[in-house]
């Protein structure tokens, strides 16, 4: 990790990547300020879908816990109790999306910003209008 004066930014150098043909390493900068991450993702989504189309589910159930903690058991109960028919949004499955895989395959991290954007974009899908169960988000303190 390189030294940066802002404690909300963590920089990782990857010697295998070079920027703009200059031969200098590219830095993958991970912002750790939750408000900055949310604001940038929100503004990007506003540009993509329009502010009038930022309609999220009426109810969102956020499930967190270690593997085997009972999230799957609780998901089935919640879905039945709240009459939710769409399958849960599982963050580990979102990380298999082409957008996330492209970044990962390039040797970069799917960081807090990318994960937050994937989750929010999925929640905008009209099929979740009445409610959604999200399994595995937040995954980090910054996302929380």
C-alpha cells in the first residue's frame, strides 16, 4: 500500500498494469468514505436511469451473517411471511456479473463502490417493487 494523506483512500499499486503506455504502474484507488461512495453511485444511477426512475422496493430485508448462520432459513420464512415471490438478491451472485468479472479479471478489486452499485442497480429492477431480500450486504464496515 502506498502512502496517501487522505485516510479515506487506500491505494494499491499493481506492477503488472501500466497506465497510458507510460510504463508507470496504475493505482487502483479504493475510497473508504461511505458518503462519498454512496453519493457517486447515486449520481451515476441518476444519469443512467433518471432521477424519476430511482424507485426502490417497498420493503428491503438485509440479511447478514457467517455461512451457516441461518440466512437461508430466515430468507424462506421472510419470503413466505411477506408474500415475496422474487428470489433473494445474493451479493456473491452479483459479483459473478459481467461488469464485476471484467474488473476482477483485470486484477482489480470489486470494492465497496462497485458492490454498492451492483446492489442498488439490482434493487431498481421493477420485479422487486413489493419487496426484496438481500443476502450478504453490507459486507464491510464502509458499506454499512
